[in-house]
C-alpha cells in the first residue's frame, strides 16, 4: 500500500460517490456542488497520473469557471425542486439504470478483455515528462497550433452565440 | 404534257395557298373566283394535253410515271411522290378537272355574297389537290394521302357553314360524322396496305400488280387484301354499312355536294377497286362480296330515296344507290363499265345537284320539295337541264345514263346471275320513279310556295319570287346537260357498234388486261339476250316515269293514300331504316358512356390512379403511425441510443470472443 | 471547331447561361427574357452544327468526348451522339426557345427563376440524350426532375403541389429499381471484364451474356423506370395531373421532350443491353402499348378539360411509339423515332395553343367554348392544323410515323401477329373522334358563352411561336427523308444489337484500363 | 505506476455510466447538462490515463481541447436554457418536447 494506491482509492471513492450523489440529488444546487467535488477529486487523480498542468487547469477551468457559471444560472433561473429520484416514473428509471449497468458491464468486460496494460510503459520518467507544461506547450504550439487556433475561434463563436441567445429580444 | 402532269396537282395547291392566305385580305370575289377556277382550269388543259400526248403513243407505252421526289424511304419501303399517267388516271383526271372546273365556275355565282367566299374556294382547291393526288398516285400510300385529303376537305366543306343548324344537330356534327365514318373505312384501307406491303414488299402499283401475277400468293391473302381495301372503299363511297355519312353531308353548300359527294370523291372507292382490279380478280370471294354489297346498297338507298322530301336528300340517296351500281359492276368484273358509270354519273349527278342548287338558291335556301312546284316557268334553264339529267339517270336512251347503267345490268346478268340483274332492274325502276317524283314535285304542278303566310322556310314570311339563276350558274348547267346527253356515245355497246366499237372499253382495256385474263371463266351470252334485257330495262324505267307522273302530277291523293296505308313501311323508309339510330344506340352511346363511366371514372381514376394513390396513402399512414415514436422528449431518443450502444457492444464482444 | 467538343459545348451553353442569369437584376425582366431566348437559341445553333457535322452513313456514336470523373470507379464524363440522340437533341433545343417565347407574358412572377429552371431543364434533358456512361446518365436522368418539379410546383395551376409531388415521386420511385439494376449490371460486367466500368459501350458487350432469367429481371427493372416516363399503360396516371397543373411551358416540355426519354431509354438501354429479354418481353409490352393506344384514345374522348384530353392523347400516341420499338424491325423502329419527333411537335403545339387560349379566357373546360371560329380565325386554323397533324393526316408529320410503325408491327416477326397492328390502327379512328370532337365543340357552332366575345386572335409573337412548328409538321409530312436519313443507320444498328448480339465477348478487346 | 491501468479505465467507465443515467433520468435541463459535463470528464480521465501510461503528451492536449469545447458548450447550452426558460418558464425537459413530428 504505497501512497499512490491510497490516494487512488481515496480520490476514486470520492469521485464515485460524488458522481452518484450529483445525479440523484433533487436540488440542483446540491448537485452542482457535488459536481465540483467530483471535479476536484478528478484533479487529484490527474496529479497521481503526473498530469500536473491538466490537474491545475481542471480546478481552475472546470471547478472554478464552468461550475460557477452553472451555479450562477441555477440561481438565476431558480427552478423548482424535482421530486426525489425514484418518485417520478420509477419503472422507467430502473429500466434505464439496468440498461446502463449492462453497458457498464460490457465496457468493463472489454477493458479487461483487451489487456491494455501489456502495451503500456512503466517508466515514471516518461509520464512525468509528458505532463509538464513545457511539453504540453511545445506540442500545442508546434504540431497542434491549428487545432489550438480553431479552439480559440470556437470559444469566440460560443461567446457571441451565448450573447445572441441570451439577449432578451432579437430586435 | 405528261411530264407536266404535276402541274395538275401544283396549281390547285397554289390556288389553295393563294386563297387561303391572301383571300381574307383581298376580299374581292372576282379575284378569288378567277384564281380558284383557273387553279383547276389549267390542270384541265394540262390533262387534255397529256391525253393527246398519250393518244399519240402506241398502246403498250401509254403508262407513264412522272416522279417528283422521294417521300419515305425506310428499309424496303421506298415511296415517291410520283404520278402515274395511264388511261384510267387520265380519264379520272379529265372527269375531276372538267366537272370540277364547271362546278368552280358555278360556285362563283352560287356563293356570291357569302362572307367566307375565300375560304370556300380555298377548300375547293385543296380538295382538287387531294383528289388529283388520289387519282394520279402511282402507289398506295400517295393514293392514301389523297384519300384522306379528300376526306378532310369533305369534312371542312360539310361544316363550311359551321354556325348553322342542320336537321337535329349542326353542320359540324355532320362533317365530323363524315370524317369519322371515312376513317373507319381508312382503317380497313390501312390494313390492306400493310398486308400488301408484307406480302409483296412494295406499295407501288405497277410492282404490286406485276408481283400479284408473278408471285405464288395463296388466294385467301388476295381475298383479305381485297376485303380490307374494300372496307376503305365502303367508307369513302358510302356503301352499306358506312353510307350513313353521305346524306348528312348534304349540310354542306350545294356545289360541294355536287363536286365531292356526287361527282368525284365518293367515286374514289370505285376508282380504287378498278385500280386494284388484278387483286380483286384473284379473289373471287371478295368480288362476290363487293357485288353483294353493291347491289344491296343500290337497292336499299333507292327505297329510302322514294320517300325523302328534302331535294338534296333524294339526290344523296340516289348517289348512294348509283355508287352501289358501280360496285355491282366492279363485283361483276365489269371494271370498265363501272368506270363508265362513274363518268356518266359525274355528269348527270353533278347536273342534278347544281340544278337543285339553282332551285334552292332561288327559293332562299328552302329544300323541302313539298314546298316547291311549278317552277318550270320561273326557271326555264334549270328546268330543262334538270329534266335532261333526270332522264339520263333513269336510263332512257340515248342519254348517257342508259349506256352505262345498261352495261352494268348486262354484266351483272351475265357474270353474276339473274338475281343481281333483277334487283338492279328494280333499283333502276325506283331510281326513275323517285327522280321523276322529284322532278314533278319541283317543276310541274301547282305552286305551293306562294301560300300566304304559310311558308316559313328560310325564315321568309313574305311571298317568294322564284327567279332564274345568273349566267354564271346556268352556263355550267347547260354544259353539263350537253355532256349528259352525249357522254354515253363513247361507250356504245358492241351490239350496236360492232367489234371494238366501244371506244371507252377499248381505251381502258389495257388497264384491265391482267384482270380479264385472270377471269377467263366468264360465260358468254348471245347478243339477243342482251338486246332483250335492254328493252326490258328501258321499258321498266319508262313505265315508272309514267307512274310517277300519274301519281304526283295527276292524282297526288294516291301518294297520300299510299303513305298512310303503309304507314309502318313508310316511316321506316322515311327514317332511313333507323340505321343512324341503331348505330347511335349500339355503338356510339355504349362507347362514349363506357369510356366515360367505366374506363375514365372507374378504371382510370379509381383503379389505376386509386392504386397509385393508395400506395402513397399507405406510406403516409404508416409514417403517420411511426412518427408517434418521435415523442419530442430528447431523453427517450438518448435512451434508444443507449440501447443501440448496448446491442452494438454486445455484437462487438461476441465477434471478438 | 473541334468536333469531339461540340456536345460539351452544347451542354455548357445552358449551364453557363443559367449561371450568368443569376447576375442579372431581377427587375430587368425584358433583359432576362431576351437573355433566356438568346441562350436557348445559341444552343439550337450548336445543335444544328452538330446535325450538319453528323455522318449519317454510320450507326456508331460520334462526337465522343470523354474524360475521367471518378477515377477510382472508372466513371467518366463520356458523351456522344448517334442518330437517335441527334434528332432528340434537335427537338429539345428547338422546343426550348419556343416555350420560352410562348411564356413571354404568362409568367407573372419570379420570371428570373423560371428562365433559370428552364435552362437547367434543358441541360438535364440534353444530358440524358448524350450520356454514354451509365452513371452520368443516371445523374442527368434524376437531376432533370428537379427543375421540372419546381416549374410545375411554382408556376402551376390550382393543384400544382399535388401534381408535381405525384410526378416527382412516381418517376423517382420508378428509377430506383433501375439504379439497382445498373449497379448489378456494372458489378457483373466488372467481374467479367476485370475492371470497374460504367461505360455504356462496354456494357453493350457484356449485357447479352447475362443469364436469361436475370436478364429478364434487369430488363423489367429498367423497363419500369422507362415505362413510367413514357408513360406506358397502366403507369400513366401521373401524366394528366402533371399536364393539367403545369404551366404551358412545362406541359410543352413535358410532352415534347420528357416523355421521349422513356422511349429513348428503351431504345438506348433496354434493347441493346438485354437483347434476349427484349425479345421475350416484346409481346407483353406490345400488348400494353396497344391497350394504351386504345385506352388513351377512349378516355381522351370523354374528357372535359382540354389539357387532360391532350394528355390522354399522349398516352395513345406514345403507345404507338412503344409498339414500334418492340416490333423490332427497321420500319417500325424508324417509325418510332420519327414519331417521337412528331409527337413532340404536334402535342407540343397543341399544348401551346391550349395555353394561348387559356391565357385569354382562363378556362380549359371544353364546354365553356363554342363558336370561336368567327372570333379567332387564325387560332381556329392553327388548332385544326395541329389536330390534323396529331390525327395522322397523310401529308402531315403524324402520318409518316404512325404508318411506319403500323407497317412494321404488321410484318414484325417478333410480334408475329397482325392483331397488334390491327388493334392499334383503330387508334387512328379514335384520334379523329376525340380531337375533331373537341375541335367541333370549341370552334364550331354559335357563340354561347358571352365571355368569349372579347376574345382576340393570336398576336404576332404567338404566331412566331407556332410558325416554326408548323413548318416542321409539313416538312416531316412531305419530306421526312431529312430525318429518316439520320436515324437510318442508327436504327439498323440497334436492331442488329438485339437480333444478333455479339455473344462472343472477346474480353481482351474490351477497353478497360 | 503501480496501479493497473484497468482500474482507471473502470473508474472512467463507471463515471461515464453515472453520467448517462443522469442524462436519461433527470428532468431538470441544467442537471442533464451537468451530467453531460460529468461524461466529458470521465472521458478526460481516460485520456489522461492513457497519456501518462504511454508517456505521450497528446492525450493531455486533447483534454485541453475538450475543456475548451466544454466551456464553449456550457456557454451556449446555458444560453439556450435561459432562452427556453424565458419562453416556457420552465427548464423541465418533459415539457420541452417541440422536437417532434
């Protein structure tokens, strides 16, 4: 039981629990807060995986920016609370859960079937190098400069789109 | 002049184009009349020239062909616009252009003042154009062009006064009837042509006829060809059962009746049969059919003619009857006698019609003979010429009708048997009777038109003042009268003129040489018999003339008594054996109603289109039901998607393990 | 001028013309009209050049132009023309300017779009007639539906949407089976030739080798598509609806050219590709054709709407063409080819005339007319002349075609019976009945409808539209040799391909890269 | 790197499934939206996992792009939700069913 394993179990459990809670809570604000928790524990997992930059970005962008935005909208609209998870159309929901569970089982089965571990490297140094800001930056501004630009335009378009859509009237 | 024969076709065409295109702008009856008449006068001169030239040739070179240009050339079918100048076509051209010219001149007077004067002459010229094509054609197809062309002109001219009423319907209905009935005949003609082409591989007369002799063709093929062609002739020449259009054709202006429905077009069928003599001669059964149809038509039409009261109707049925005679001659194998009758008939029947036209003209379009009477003193020329024509058609020697009709009767006796002769004789008696009934009621006896306030005819309420027609109309009458008198002398029977004394017969002999060679089985009879029969027929005709005089001039009451005594028979005759009604009820009505109610409204709209539309509706309704799956709730779509993923993954796992 | 490029020029003219049209100001209607007519006249001139450059001593394809299109599948832009194509090209380019001229005033809105679609339609039609690549053919075949759909859907009558959708779906549905058959044929040929090919000339060589049963199925798949277009009885019901609702120009093009695509398809594809099946199915198809002739005529007889009457008469006339095609001898096939032209001229002119009178009175019901001979003499003459041409009066065009077809059918060894010709010939009688009956009701008699009194006779423009058609009606009637000569060798060639296909198939001779 | 890669992947798959359940069962459009974010993140986790186990930067780059897309999506999506709310006064998906027929 190294620290790595302990941390993985810790973050993994938080991830799972917060995800399930996020989906099942009737109050959207609570859901959103659980989602923030989930994102934060994901950031922890990223750190275990030596992806420091992504972990930081996860906290800043997701848990910070996007989720705040969500909370802002929830509070703005202040929608009524839903009924409790299984109160409304329970049969359909159980059916859905069963189906999704079956998909999950298939996925897990396939993951183990494929033995992905065999083709993976075990060198920590490589994974550490892969996660540095330097290597990400180099890749991004050399090989991936075009997608990077595209992402920039996408964000611009989304900004404009959001402005247009959220404007009160179209006059 | 033989090489110039195409002018006989070209000039009428030019005349048609001139009158048709420039006519409405010129509006001068003089110019139009002169152009129209000379468009046929010049061809007459050309024809005479060609005749003279042909006469100068030796007998075996009298068949000349003048080719203009190629018409249709496909595979083995090679057809030209080319004109055959031989004895038969020259004779017919002379009749058509000669009588045609006279009638054109007459028309100038008759149609005077008509608002569509130009149109009338344009149509007449077009008719002559088509007729000349029919006559001069050197192949079946070109003949058919003329054949349909004259039908068209007949249609146009019958419906010339398209806004007038005629009997129970309109003139245009009469025209349509004529065209359609003619088309039924043409249908047979077409089949005949197809059969000729598939049998002989050509449609050119000279080739077909020489191959008909040379090829070993089974007789039933000949019979079929002959019968198919005869259907065409039946339509065009108004024989049973397709004669119904001719009486209605009287809706047209009278000169049209004279030209088209008496002198020229209706004899086209006879001409065609004579032209194809070799085919008919090779098919004895078909000959018999032709003869039977001919004699029955002659007889039937004559009986109808006995009781008609419309002056033109009487003449129309007389025409049908005389055409029956001509077919009787054809059926008897007496081709040249038939053609002879075509010629004399053209003279006297045209004369009768023109005379009738003159009467109608002066009586302000009244056509009912019961409203005439005593016109002799008002219109002397018309009266005299009409009398000549009536005598001629009755077969009184030495007028032209006697020679031709008697020849036919003689041949029907010698080649077909006594029954044909007897029927022919009775028909001749009827002919003489109704012609003189017509004559007496029109020109002799009391004036019935002057009855005060009674005469409603022509919409005139005042007293009529009959008057002789202008010179432009009487001169043609006189010319035709002369022709009716002397026309017969070129065909004096051999018993009077000696061996080869019959000029007409020897002139046409080369044309019918092959056919006569084929029909060698004709039995010979003595001259004595011929003479006896001749006397019998003349006596019969003369007696029925006197009978008619007795009834209609001396004691009109007898006629009344007859018609009331035999009311049933009288009505049947007056209504033409109800043939029109039978056709209407048995063919026209069922076809129109059937087409409308069954074919169109049920088969087409309900069944075929209904099937298509219900297929479309089926797709529509299925989709309508399916679309309910699209609830519009995005989550249900996603659920289905997940199910799809489930299945897809399952499939992948199965295939990997 | 480079000969092989001529057809490409011909196709390019309407295409470029329609593209240029986009840049003309919508308001400038005069310019648009003149431009449209100029473009279509230019196309006509080019087709005349093609006609004069055509060597009628050869039945082979000429003016062939070919370059790769989809190289991997060996699909190419491959065009060429033989006699059959030439006469149909001429018909198309001849009728298009006339229809544009005829709709001078009748198109009241969206004129620019109308002319645009007409030019695109012309392109599509020409493309169908010159394609020598199955794939290219299919593209044109389907593409051509689109402009016509819009033409009758936008500028049509009351039930225009119903009619145009029916027309579109019906013909489209028919084509799908053909697509399947085309793919089958191409795959089969590819296996045989060792390379993918959609070249029609290669398929001509492989088609006859197909097993008889399958040939039958392929034949039927093609035949269904073409029969709907012809339309052969009983696939004809879209036609009256489409005709009645389409604007005059649409009707004229529809009757004049579009229907010929069906018969063209039979001659170009069905017969040479599936010779054995063609002979096997000749009798059933001829029976349908004969039924169509009589049925179309009888139904036409009782119509109350002028356009519907003419539409049903088309069913009857096209029956003649079909009969001629499947009589499979030279008289009949050439008769069919010339009859295609005849029908285009006569029926086109009939629709033009109906359109002209409709513009004045806004009614197509026969019973609303009567006695107009006095009021509009020239119109009456024109209608009579056209009717006579359609009836098949000797001396006018209709007769030449009908006579050749019937003669051929009568002596045909494939049909081997007189009855086909005999029954079809009754159509000649009925044609006279229905057309002259209509004529009588419209033109003769007294004027009963007071609305008619203000009727004006044809104006100069309308006479200009009709005059060229009339010239050709007489020309073909009197001297059909001009046109028969073009199709002479072609028809010979087609018949040879059917009756004695080259079954040897020397694979190495087939030019497949 | 002692933890087998499968564990991470199973975790990712589980989170993904939970996200699906959320999308399919919740009626509040915003929560559905958040569930979508959850699914995106589970994919991110898988990407990062592969990236570090392969020692290749590309995976993390993709996560970066995913984040950009997610931000854009969140902006536009929430704007749409606001627009819908303005029209219908609800964000309940069951009642927003104009996407039919």
